[in-house]
C-alpha cells in the first residue's frame, strides 16, 4: 500500500451508504437540527448508529454535514429509522401524503405510492421503469416532482442545476433517485445529455462514459454509474420509442385542480416527508436483501415490455390487496398503450389492411396505398406513395410483400403475423362479456385500506 492509499484509509472514504458482502445494510442519515451525519448499520433484525464503518478497502465515513448538496437540500436523507407497521400501512401513508399535495388520477396516485416504496429497494433489481408526468407549464409537474420526489430514496433534485455535468457526478456518488424536469435544460446539448442518462439508467451495467479534464490537462475517460429510479417531467413525448416505453406516464393539467389541494405547498410538508423517509429507511433495511422471484411477480397476461418494467414494482409489494390494485392498474395502462399505438401511422395502416382483408380485396401494396391515402393523406405533410407504404410495411411492421405477377402482395404466410399485430395495435374486437374500462377513473375510496374505510 503506497502513502497516498494509507492517507486515504486514515481519513476515511466518504460514502452515502453500502451493502456489505455479508448482507449488512449501511445507510447514511442526516440530522439537520444537530448538523450531524452518521451511519445506520442494520444487521440480523436490529440497527445501531455508527460514526464510521470498517470495510476491507478502508473505513467508510458519512458525507460531511457541511456538504453543499446537503445544506441546500439538493439531496435528501432520513434522520433515523422509525417503525412503520405493515407494508400495507406504509404504502397507505405514502399514498395519503401524495393525495394531500398532488392532483393525480387515483390509479396513477396508487402507482406513484408503489414507486416510492420501490425506489428504496431498487438496487435489489437489474432493471427498472421511470415515473413520468407530461404536461404544459402550470399543469402541476413541478409540484409532483417536489412532493413525490421528497419521499424517494436519496432524491437528487437536479432541476436547479445550471448544467448537466454535475448530475453525472452526483448520481455516481449518491446512487439515489434522480428528480429532473426536462424544461430546466433548454439547450439541445444539455437535453441530449439528460436523454443519455435516461437511456443508460434503467438497467444495471450501462454506465455513461465521459472525458474528464484531469490535473495534467489531459482528457481521461471515466465511467459514471447512472442506474437508478427517476422521476421525470416533460412537455412532450420522447423521440426515442424505447425510452418512451420505459416510462409510466400521467398526463397533467387535463382537469380542474381539486378543491382540497393547497395552492402553495405548506412548510409542514418538509417535516411530513422527513417522517415518512425515516419509516421508509427501516422498510429498506428490513426488505433489501430478501430473495425475490421476478418471474413469479410478472403478469404474463400483459404485453412483455409492460410486464418487464412493472415486475420490480410487483416484487416490491407484499400486501396482496395492493398487488391486486397494481395488477388492475397495469391492465388499464396496457389498454391505454394499445389505444395510443392504434392512433400511430402503423395502427392506421393495419386498420386499412384489416378492412381490405374483411372485404376479401387482394392485399396488394397498391390497394393498401389507395385506401390509406383516401382515409389519411390529409393528416400527412407528404404524398402517400406505394414506395412509402412499402417501407412502412417492411421496416415498421415487419411484413414482407412479395412480387406476384406485376404487383406486390402480402402473401398468406403473413396472416399469423398480421393476427399478432392486430392484437398489439388494438384492432381485435373485445370478446363477448368483456367490458373495456379506462385506467384512472376509480374513486379515491377504492384505494383505501379496510381500516381507513
């Protein structure tokens, strides 16, 4: 060990927490009133407060209470573990807090509460979804980020930063929940960097590489870990469909504000949020290292992508009533996803193909183009040509027209693929006895526990 390493070991390694190889959970706490930081060490069902933790690499010490990010509440911590009762009672308390301060649809309110609990266990999983609100200015996006974000695991409020560069370092150092409003990053380069974090941050093992200007005035590449839960606010959609599919989204501003919602967030919100973070800290300590069966938690009746991003949330919650509500919500999200997909160009094109097939008209690219142009050409700033339609069939829908005589036709071999596409884009009629229902229309009373009712 050289002299520099010895000095570092003597000073201690600043840390916001760790999970030790023997399963001991170490979490930093911050008492703002006393101006002190420490570690909570949880082992074998009990916890102690420690000023430092000895590990193989040296001695872990908590971040300084004078750290600028703590003083200015850029990153929030609990102050001490507190008892929370059952998982269902904790989930209910989180949901009631959100309901008191943020106007969300009941279904998304339930989802947001579940997501808060999930953030405290996220590092037990390999993949995760993002929670996103979308809307114009004044629609309540910032309030959502502030209120819901204040309950999440080590929330990092990046919206106040002047540039994106610090976000990479803060995420890497604290490994918490990123709270970000797209509108705060107006420059195209900054938005591109935020999207880079979002694209790499939903699965473990995909750090972002950045060239850092070192002390020798050389640019050295460094990997920054960006994996972790994220609360995002945007005005529109992401151009990247893969990124869009990772988001569980609520449209904001579509209805009048509830009368019981305070117009300004009160001062007591801060103390209420701290009390809940303390309870959530104990929830993390008790549940982080528990074994989980993701395959069993996944709902195989959902679309694979939706089932994949929701399975970590399902595996987080043990309360069976809460799980049932989350399953109902997932099916509502799937219906909305299918509806939205059906309004895209590919959905319009499939509807044309379906109607031609029902009329027993040959499925030639020429016939498909003619009917598609008749129905939708006014919606596009381009000419609807057979060449463009052929491109959509091949590249967007994976259908392979074949030349028969002098025309390009969809062969019978594509019928099985078409059947799957009809279902994916919501072009299959509901079975007898099925009543479609929309997500987000349940009354708040439906989400109360029996004791609350």
